[in-house]
């Protein structure tokens, strides 16, 4: 095969992409069909946030584009058919109403006499005993379009047998009687029931015909049956509970197998949980915003230019004597760090020393000198090179706090330029609380499956929202750096609290490792909750004691 033959084969394999309607039409079709984002996303095998992107301006590619186009074409065809049916039904109803009015206004002698039960329908008497029009009574019209049926017909609202016809359609007059059947399908008419009038009822997918004056009065105050077709799970925690139970059922109670499969799918499940917790929220999550070059990797295996201020500090000199050191483990460090100021929109560049606490992002600063290295770690971590560096919002706020009048531990940092956006501290709060509640319940019940599943969800959620092949639904390297930095800042503040309470801080590592000397229980609560700490190790250090080599990061 020549080179040109190979190229021709490649071109033949590339077919035209499926056409998609404009973004506004995509959303309109879904909403008119009363389908939630979660339902459509599940059918297409993507997350609701991805679907939001497609409805907001982005286009899918490849096979998923073909599937999405097929869905939209189907919705468009179905809704167009229903609209036409609805229009025809309304026109027929109006025509019948006009004919009935003309018949009622004609002399009684000229009105046709109908025989046989197949078309027997007698006017419905009003509740107060007065007869409706056409019976010689002087009623006010309350019963002019309500007919009492000899043989019940399926209600157009719930499908159950109804003994009245309102505005030409069989339906119940009270909410208590009008309720859906167990299967949600219309009830079959009784045996031997005539069907000559059932053709007037519109399909269930269309709205009922407009009621006339009489039927409006007869059904005043009643409400239609509740819709059950598109109900979502009752709450975010239910998503976690159902996933765990489903995995256990699938693997017949095998805890290890269920845990393995749940941990493996933790990333997409975390994204579904995020979407569930964002329903009705004030701000939308922008999953793929524009990102400045400083937040992009310089090489394929390299890093970007953001410094997260990760603690990696060990005290050089201990107080004289031998001491028992306790290594404390900070529970749920990344889970707690989800509560941090996150930028909402596109990061905007600015220059100057001013810091706006209503915004969040990354900042190029010259950090202050740190003169307390002997007893406390440097809040910006261990640096090999001096000079300006890009730090995140949590690191900057920590430095500003330490330079303030309460602590006065350093000079204020010098801000040179920033990339920020309007921010909120509660963007992921419901997501965090759902994970925290599930974690607390799992600990209380000794549920190791849920505990490992939840831990994998929040830890992988944070670690893969940057440039990762494992999470294509959310690309927010700025959020990743901010959340990680918040966890490091939280650990640093615990070290400061221990120091201020008279404990000797020996070591601070990563997000969750703090070594201290002294009665730490009067400073920190012991336990497994995210507000508590637990003992990771104890050892002896100091004069004439072998130095303990603690666990690294």
C-alpha cells in the first residue's frame, strides 16, 4: 500500500460529525421534556456538569456526539408530535363546545333524542340540589359542562375509572379520588363499557384541554396528581448509601470486593455527588474555564508555577532532657479544606499591592522574612530559592493574618500581581457536609466500606481536578492548588495553636502530621471526627535518646 492509499483509507474512515442544534435549543428540548440533567447524563454515560457544558457552549466529539445528537433529534420529533396532537385536541374541544352551545340554545323540540346506553349521559345535579341548565332549573351554571356517566370511563388525569365527564373529558372532581394507579398507566375500562366517547381524551403526555367556566367552578381548589416519572434521589447522602449497598449486593456481601469497586469509581461518583449538592445553588460550577499560563504545566511531566506552601519541617533543637513525643494524625484534612475561598468565574489579571478579600485566586508575592524557624515552621514551607513566587489565596491570607496586630509574627507580604475572580467560601459546602455526614455515620456504625469510599471520593476529587486523565469532567487546577494549600494552612494553624498553648512543636509534615511534646489532650480533642485528632505514634526524643525517624510524606 502506498502512502497515498493509507491517507485515502484514513480519510474514508473519518465520517461527518453529527449536527447539533444551538445550545439554547438543547436545553429547551430537555426542559420541555421535563428531563433533569442527571437523567440525560446517565443515559449518555457522562456527568451532569459535562451536560451543562454542552448546553452552555461546548460541543462533544466522537461517538458521544452522535449519541447526543440522536437524543436531541428524538426529543425534537417527539415534542413536535405532541404539540401537533395537543393543537388538534384543543381545536376539536373548542369545536365541540361551540356545537354544544348551539344545541342548548335551540328549542327543545328540535334537539335530537339519543337512545341506548352507549351514548347515555345525564346532566350532573349541583351539590345544593338545584338542577343544571337544560332541565328547567334556574341554576347559576355550575353544572353546565359536568355530565354524570352511566358507565365509568378512564380519567384523563390519573387513568382510574371516573363517573363524570368535565368539558367533554372523563375526570374526577375531587383530589382524593384523582390519584395515579400503582403502575402509573391508565386503568382499563370495565368489560362491556362503550368506547364511543373515549376518543375525546387527549394523550397523557399533553396537558388537559382548557376547562370551560362550568368545569372550572366544579373543580375549583383541586390540584392535579403529583408527578413521579422524573423524581431524583431524596438527598446527596442517599447517593453514597445506595452506591455502597449496590456494590455489596453485586458482590454478595464481600466487603473487600465492594470496597475495591467503589474506590475505583470514586471520581465519577464524586462528580455526581457534586452535581446533586449544587441543585438550586446560587452559583454554577464552571468546569472548564480559561486558565492563565502560570497554572499550566511547563512540560509534560513538570509542574506549573504555583507554590502550595506544603509543610516539611522538623525542629532542629529540642528542649534539654528526654521527652515523649506524640505524632498526631489530623482527621479528614482535605475534607475540611473543601471550605475555602474558591474563585467562581474567569481569573482576571491585576497589578498592585491591594488585596480584595471578596476575591480569590493566585498571587505573585515577595514573602516576608521568617524569624521563628527554631520553634515554628515557615508558613510558606521550605524554599531553596529566595525572591518572588506565585502563592494561592489560603497562603496569602495566612501571611496577612500572621502579620496583623493580633500575632505580629512577620511583616506583610508584598503583592506584585494577581489572577483572581469573585469568590465564595461555601461553593463546595454542601458537598463537604454530605461527605462528612456519611463519614461520621460510617464511623459510628463501623462501616469500613463507606468510610474507604468517602475517603477516596474527596481525596481523588481534589487530586484529579487539575491536569489529570482520570477526571475529564472538571478542569480547575486553581481550585486544586487552593484546596491543597488550605489543608497545609490548616495544619500550620494547628501548630501555632499548640505552640501558643505551651506545647513544643517537633514536626509538621504535609496535611495531617503534627508531632508535639506535652499534654496535647488539653489542646486538641481526641477522636475520629474531622474536628478531632488521633494518635499516630509515640516515641522518645532528646538528650541521649535515639532520634526517631518518622514517616515521610
